[in-house]
């Protein structure tokens, strides 16, 4: 009974978070240098959460992102693979760099309430992805979602590598950045993470891509190379 009550409380709290979250809720810079890479590489948290990513989007357009989640945990809580989409409808904001954004997060019975977001300069799809991932992972591990969220934020500050990368966009190569980290590696609660301490997060952004978010991924492998979880989001260029 106690576990059921806890799970219900957790689900309600996370649902509310999805409705209200903004990129700044995940911002990780805290005025600290946050990269292991060269001095020329940007700060990971600032790159992901503190840039005017929406400035190159066109009011009246829709940004679409293909979503995939699959798990190798037999009879696990994630269920069968999920293929869906997150769509952002863009309208003008109060400034040239900001936008008002309506969200369709998944479809049909998978639909999750999210947004709308008013006068946003950053792309909310990153926070929506992370909050949804956090909800699933916290439920699976029966863990405090705040603990996991803080570990990811700390990982962006202290464990992220930021490297330049080229991205295919509309038949040409554009410059971007790849952020990669394992935030739970060496965590004090490793023995309770059921193998998810090896989770690798990979984020790719490119300033020339509308909304700048190219792809997001959380991936966990078993010691034998099998897959515990793959959860990813990819920008759909067909709608650009």
C-alpha cells in the first residue's frame, strides 16, 4: 500500500512538472566551468539551456521531432517499443528571439499534457524529453526524481564532454556540437541503480537547424552489450 501511494504521488508530481517545466529548470551552469573539453568548447549547460535557440524558427511553422523508446527489460515497466512524435507550433513572442509555443507531446493514448510556453527563447523540447525520461527512470528504480535530476544537472557541470560535430541538414553539412556524459558513473547509489549507472546521454545541437536541437539520446547497455534502454528524439527535417 505504501509503495502504491508513493507511486501515485510521484506520477502526479511529474505530470505537473511536465506542464510547467522550462529549459531553465534544467540549466546546469551555476556560474561554473562545466566541460572537460578544450577551452574553445562551450559550457555544456549554457550550450543546451541558455541559448536563444528559437530565434531561427519561423512563426506559423511547426517543428517535429521523432521519438523512440525501447527497452530490453523483459516484462519491464516500459512495455513495448514506443514510436511517436513531439510537435511544437511556433508563434511570435514579445521579442525577435522569443516565441510562443504550443505543444503536442505524443498522440492518441500516449498523449502527455505539456505547455503552452509563452515568450520562450530556448527550445522546450529538451526539457520535455528529459522530464519524460526522468519520470520513467524514477518509476523504474523507485527513486527520488529530484536525486536523479540533480545528478544529471551535476553531470552537465562536471562530467560532460563537448566536441564539434558536423550535421547533415538539407543536403549539406552544418557545424554543431555534441555533448556526451555519464552522470551516474561513480554515484554513491550505484548498487541501487540496477545497471542504469552506465546510462550515456548524448545531445547534438546545431545553430543553423531551426530550434537548434538535432538529436537527444539516453542509452543504457548491459555488461554483455544488450540494451536496457534506448530513448531518443530526432529532429524531423521534412517539416523545416
